């Protein structure tokens, strides 16, 4: 696969590993947070940590839209299917997230009998197609994701409007990356107490193709932390680590772009404009594990109110607290490693996830459990 | 956090659509989010939409950089341990 | 007085007809279905005998029995259908025990309304697969359920075979020092099916690898290699099967990612959906765990057989109290190849 396999080359990886070993000063430790769940997954899946020297540590960040999706939002989606009788369309990722009442979208689908009411889609366009093919049913698209996934939702809402569809709406749960980064950097543990050491960030790959590298410049300047935007392949991640080490050693804190083949400073203007046309900022939004964050999420503008499921149906968000033993909040902020959580691997496993970090395959806990726990001798298979 | 794949555009279709290909697997995707792409271009595809064009020259430059950095480091490691 | 006219029995309308409740009720309609659709196609000496069971010649050796239900959807897919899948799948379950598969039984649960043309196609496919494998379907059963209570057709096949004394291939026999071999490219059946799913729809040439493996297994046995475990990695893929064996044998395993045979199209389709080919179903592949010293000999024997041409050495067995299946990645790092927690779903993240 072109532009994929070359970025997984073993020999090049060995070379970069050597370069990292040389660049990392032996007298200090380096702590870098990879913001994005896709990077967490890539690091675990390729065993990148094995190629890093012992004094370079990767901290897993909250950039997993399924992990930060509050239970209350999934409850809304389930209620739409069960009570309002809509065809609820969802990407695969949130289908297994445990919600209230022992339900998940998948369990609710089984309880409803037959495949009629909750359907997995690969693309927002599939949800729109279902609405056109089923004019007598209401179709709701459960729209999750960061800035990468938002523009497709904007496209289908505009298309629905152009078609004058009366039976299509969107449950909008799109969230914003800079807000999440800010919340980590603003957390007392990072800013004041320094108990969570973060020396720099690996910035998200595909979010950045849309928003560009510019939004991160604020963080680099304000918080004096270098940011390197990296592609998703393991060599991209290693190169980004090398660049971060270089900046830290030189005392610099700027935004660098390793993913130059797909990311520019301005990003995808066309996509940004489409999103701005359809969505606006919510004043506040509840994030699982991070709490209420201001201006961190989007809702559908009044001009497209006809396609807003929250306006069309009587569903409202009700906060549901996490299990008291769940330490996902700390894990998402990088304050705790998965293996340090009291219930990791015992009560909380991929089969029986208690918290959000275990639910999605790129959540920090799931990634560690599935790929990396051979290193934790105490946990049984 | 977003699964996306560099795909080659093999055919442009009406309605801002295109057929793309990765290693012999084809899929129809939307070009609604990009502009001025041509057959033979590579685009990054996420949930059925092209997000951006992939700059092939930049990609080669990045790979060349990896090789250069790696070689320099390996040589230096050898020199140090010699 | 007019002579009695011979009763006119209208033949089944295989082009436009559909399964009706009457076809399962045990009366004339059912007899006609069995005669015209099943018995005529499955062409073994036994079904036509008109009994509910087949009486078979005595066999020499220990008996091996296996049964499997098949609920695959869609019923027809590139490379096969539920019919040949059910025949090959059960033949393989018997054969991996080291047994020579001898006979099959097949029972059908038909949904009212299911097109007879499709049913004929499926039974034809079963007949072809059974003939090609040399394992006849000797008895069967048919039931019909009301429309809405079935998925077109479900098939359960039971296979009977014999195994000679001395061959003892079993999941608990893997030992440190053994090597692990896979008979060919992984993930083909699962991705062939996935590509047909409506909302995912790929254009690919990937075909299911459904095939009867008893010929390949016979060649492997003939090589004289000291085989410890043989299993076909169906649902849950190679990863699940190896984890099962590791747990049964109380050992650990180390795989080499770069050694896994993988068709480029299968790899690409998996990338699109965020799936790991190690967990995708196979229907015509084998995993063999063999004494380390005999690995090369076994591999050579497999390469001589059409179904083993892409056989590859993919890893080894070692001591591990935790029974992890680990893998050295294409990059040289290490990861676990864990149990599947539940069906892989395509993801956006």
C-alpha cells in the first residue's frame, strides 16, 4: 500500500531509533503526550515503545472521541431508537460502550429484535441514503468525533436541506481538539504542581489536515510546550519524538509539522467553512473524564434546526456519573497509567469495560491491555 | 484519532464523487471536502470522504529525511563504539 | 367406466417457487421436496433409501464425530455459499483431528418464502463440494419455519470419520521448542464476506478460501513430521485459535508479523475498516504446531500440495506461565496478540 508501507519500514525504524537514542540526553527523562487515540493505537500495535530508550516516556492523551463521550449522550441515542422508534445510525466505535441500565447500543439493538432500528454505518452518507430509502421512518445519525469527522456531518446536513428531507436529523456530539489540550494543560497537576510532567505533545494527524497547524501555536507559546504534528504511521511517530527531543534539548517551544505531506498551516479551508456554516460552539459540554469544558463542542445552527435531533425529539442530556472506582479521568489527563488503576485488568477488561478508556480499542487502557500487558507480570491473561 | 487512508483516485464521478483504490481494493468516496483533485492524485480518506490531497513530493522528502537521520545516527553509533 | 388415470404430480417449480410450510409438514409436499431437490442432487447411494437414518458399513479405527451449524449471511458470496461452506467446514473439523472424513449428514432449517431456485443452487453447491472431497451426504432432515423466523436457510452438518491409532493431534500438545505453521494467506473468507455488507461495500477480488483440507492433511501426515496440534482458524481468526491452543497447552507463543502470509487486497481492506487480519475468519486454512526439528520437512510437504503452496513458518512456542501469544511486529517491537473480546467492528478512530 503506497504511502503506508514505506512508513512502516523496519530498517528506517532502526535508524530513527538510533537517532532518538543519540539525541536523548542521558541525564534526564522526557515525557511526551500523544494526544490522539490513533497514535496511542499505533504505538501499542507496532510496539514502538520497545524502540525507544528507557528515559523517553509516552503518556496517552484524551484524543479518543469514544472515550470522552459521556454515558448520557449514548443514553440519548438509545432512547431515540427505543422510545422514539427512529432508525438510529452509528459508526462502529460507540456500539459497545456500556451506557445506563446495563445497555449499550448493541444490546439495545438485540433487545429490539431484528436489525430494524439500530444500524452501523461506515459513513454519514450511508445514514442519509437510509433516510432517502425509508421516507416513512425517521432516521437519526449519531455524529461523534473530533474535527476530522465533523466536516462529513456538515456535508450531509447541507445535502439533506437541499433535498428537503423531512425524516433525517443528526444527534451532534462533535468535540474540539484545542479545548481538550487546553484542559490538560490547565489542570493544576500540570500547570501548578508539575506532578504530571508533560514536556511536549504529539499533535493529531488527521484532525490537523482539517484545522491546520496554526491552532496549536497558541499552546506552544502560552504554555511553553513544543508540539509536533505527526502522521499515523509508526515512523511518523518516531520522527515526531525525535523532533520533540530536539526542541526540548534546545529549549524551544514551537509547532513543527512532521506530517507535511498532508497538513498545512491553514488546513482545509473548504472543510472549515462548511463546518462553520452548519455548526456553532456550545457554551459548555460535558466530557467523560475531563468534566465540563467551555467552548469545547459543537451544536447545529438554527438555520439547520430541522436537522437537529435534539430539537426534533424530546431527548435531553442527563449526566451519569462514572463508576466510583473508575480512574479514567486521571488516565485521560495523563495523571495515571492504565496499569496503575486499581481495577485495570481485573474488574475492568475489554469484555467488561467499566470506563471509557477500556471501551474503545484506542483508549489508553484498552490499547495497553490488548497489546502491551505482557510487560505487567501481575495481570493474568 | 481518525482512521484515514491514503488512496489513489482512479476515476472522477458526477456529484463530487470518485472511485479510489488501495492495493486493488476500490471504493466510492466523496470529494465534497476537497478541490481540484485529478485522477492519479492521492487523497486521505476518512469515513468515505477525502480530507485532503496527499503531497507525494513531501512524502518522498519525509522518507528521505528518515533515511538520512537514521544513517547519520547509525554511523555515529559505530564511530563511538569503535 | 373410465380407466383410473395415473395421478399427475406437478414437478416443483424451481424457477419461481418458494418454500412453503407444507414442505416441512411431513406429507406429500415434503416428500416431493426431498426427492426432487435434495436426493436427486446429493446423489449418494444412501439418501434415496427413504429411511430417516443411513446404515453404513463398519469402519476400522476410532470414530471421530463433529457437528457445526452454518448461519452465514449473505448466503452467496465471492468464492462460495452456505452450501459448500457447510460441507467443507465440517470435513475440516473432522480432518484436523487426524481422521479420514467418511460421511456427512445435513439438516436444513428453511424459512417460509425462501426461493426454491436459491435452495437448488445451494444444494447443488453442496453436492459439488461433497463429490470433489469424496465425502457423500448420506442422510438429512428438513424443517420449515414461518416467514420472519429464519434467515433464508440455516444448515447444520455433522461429519463422521475414522482415525488410526497412534495419531494424537490435540490442542494440549504444543510444547516449548515447537514451530507454528499456517497453510496460506489469512483473513480471506472474513473480508470476502465483509466486502459484501451493504454499507461497507468494497470493490475487490477477494474470494472466500473455503476448501476441504483433508487432502492437504493427508500429505502432511505422510511427511512423517511430528505434528502436535492441527486446527483450522475459523471464527476469530488465527489469533483466537492460537490463544486457545496456548491456553490448552499452557505455553506461550511468539509470532513474526513479517512472516504472516497476507494478500495485499486483504491487507488493504482491513486497513480501510481498522480491522486486524489476525482476527478475521478463514475457511480453508490450517494452523500446524510441529516439533521444531520437523518444521522444514512439514513445510516442504505442504508446498507440494495446491492448498499449501503459500504455507509459511510464522512463529514458535516457548515457556510462559501466562500463556501469552506475542508478536514481533514488522517494526521489530513487541505486542500481544490477545483474545478477541467480541466481534471486531469497523471503526472510525
